[in-house]
C-alpha cells in the first residue's frame, strides 16, 4: 500500500533483472561520489584523495562485472531503476553537502556506504525464497564486502600511518582556524564586553525587565557586528582560515550566546535572585572560555583561567561601580 502511494517499488517485488539493474546504477552512483570526494580533498589531503580515486576505480570494475552478468543473463538492455525508485533501499547523502563535512566524517561516510550496501544485500538474500535470487543477492553482498577489503588495501598503500596522522593534524588545524578560533573570540567578546552594560543597568535601575532588554540588545547587536566583521575582514584564501561565512557564523552566534547567558536570568522578577544566577552564569562562562583555550589552543589552564577571570572581574567591577554610583 505504502509503495503504491509513493510510486516506489518494494524491493521484494523486483525481478532478478531489476535487482541487477539497481546494483549497476548504485555502483555507478557510488563511483561518482568517491570521485567527488577525491576532487574535494585533492588540494589539502592528496593521500586520502588517492584512496578515494582507487575506490572509485574498484566501483567501476564491479559495475562492469555486473553489466557483463546482466548481458549474459538478460541481454544488453538494462532497465532504468535507481535507489529512489525502491522503497526501503539505502540512501546516500547528497554530494553537495560534503562541502560541510570534515575529513574524518568523509572517511566515515565512505565506510558507511560500503557497510550499508553489504548489509542490505545480506538481509535481502535471507528474505528471498528463490534460490537464484538468493545466489544473486549473496554475490552482491560479497562484492560490497570486497569493496571494504579493497578500500583497506588502498588505504594501506596510499595512506600510511604517518601520512594519515599528518592529514588528521591538518584537518584538526583547519577546524580550529575555521570554527574554534572565531567562536572563542566571539564567546570572549560576548561574555566579557556585555558585563559592564548589563550589570551597570542592573544596579542603576534594579529593574529586571529593563536589564534584560539592555542585555538582549547588547548581545544580539554585538553578535551581528562580530559576525559581519569576521566574515568581511578575511576571505580565507590567503590566510587559509576557511570559509568567511562559517567563521562569521561561529563568531556571531557565540558572541550573542556569551551575552545572553547572563542576560536571560533577568527574566526572573526578583532582582537579587536574578543577579545571583547571572553572576553564577558569568563564572561558568569564564571557566568555559578557559577550558576551550586549554583544550584547543594549548594554553595552560591556570594561565588561561587567570587571564579570563581577571579580565572578566575587572569589567564586572566596572559595571557594578558605574551602576551603583
């Protein structure tokens, strides 16, 4: 019923010829995906790109073997059937999304592609009652398992441990430059720079709603400003810091969150309760900044904590003094 409503065939309703045609089109699609991965990674990770080129060649050879089998059993005309025509068949992530995938994620995607195909064919073979169909599906599962072993061999040939470590280090460095560094700068700016206006307003008015409005405006405004500044001042081509829009997004969002963290408690009507919670949130924010500096920027934790807490304490004190005065 569901397959009729969606205009998709159930896998169990396919003929052996259609199953073979589906396998041929799937092998062709996977080869294209691997070549797209290789093209995407060739400039920064040539060894991994070579692995994907080899995997694409393996897919081509298996596709040709399947075509030869189809020609021997059913003739030259291969039915047009693809993954999207079959209900329940495994799907692939759209290739255009790979621009946002990290190197480890791309490697994991490739491994998952082979495992999904092998597992699907094995389950389908077990469910089939026809001996010829079971044999065909079993052969397809074995072919997918062979892809995995071939991929492991290609990885050993093109991606020795020292090369893989070097590429992983490069991917980690790129992650820091594109996401962590702008995000950390935004979090520091949002957490520290908004302390003075928020707490000055709080102690000057002792009105929680007014304080929240000032804090929200300061946080959102700072986030927009930091985001556009980060995106506009460096296109990432020469510096190698990655997409300006990714960096702008990281910086802008973290700036806004850094300020909103200690502005949101002022939604509580009681002034001293709201202020106590806001101060606690500030403490958590500052220690989070110190942890990120230690974790990703390799800054000694005590030194990072001293710098961040001291700077935050000075700005907080300035806000309280100005508001209280």
